C-alpha cells in the first residue's frame, strides 16, 4: 500500500474484515467491540484481533457502561488477541493482564499525565509483567 500500512482498525458497523482484506491482503485487521456478542461477530467476520472497551469508566465514552473483568475474560477466551481500551491507567494494567488481555490502549492516561513518556514507559513495564 502506498501509505505503508500494516493493518487497519475497523468499527463493527463499518467496513468488514473481508472488504479490508481485499484492500490489504496481508493486513493485520482489528475490530472495535463492546461485548461478547459483538466480539463473536467480529471473529466470525474474520478479525485478526479485537479492540475491546470500555473496560473502565471513561470520559471518552461516558454513555457506555464498562465491562466487568469476567466479561473481558470471556472475550479473551474466544482466542483472538485482545487490546483493552477505556479508562486504562498504569495501575489497572495488572487486572487487564489477569483477565488475559494481550495489550492495552490509552488516551487520557497519557494525554493528561504530567510526564506522558514516563506514563507510557510504566504502562509498558506493567504489560510486560
């Protein structure tokens, strides 16, 4: 691809993984989901990984109830790599790892940090265990 993309992150109600794969046959294709039903649908549609959230209450999506840890674990049990998002902070990473999350994404924990680079390093340390 001209832009050098290695993958794409899709909404569940947008472009399908099959359509995206036609655009980039070797892309790593993720789908954003909010619960087990959506996760199963994304997996059946051909997603390579899932972006799941919100896992905690977040100002970014105040209308969405956060997932319970057992809900996140049930999504992880589908067998796709899961990236947790929504209210993620360095202190919450161990709980996400315990639920089986492959990784985590953060916005405010980094954006609002006095030391964003330090916060990112701490998150990586927590993810690596």
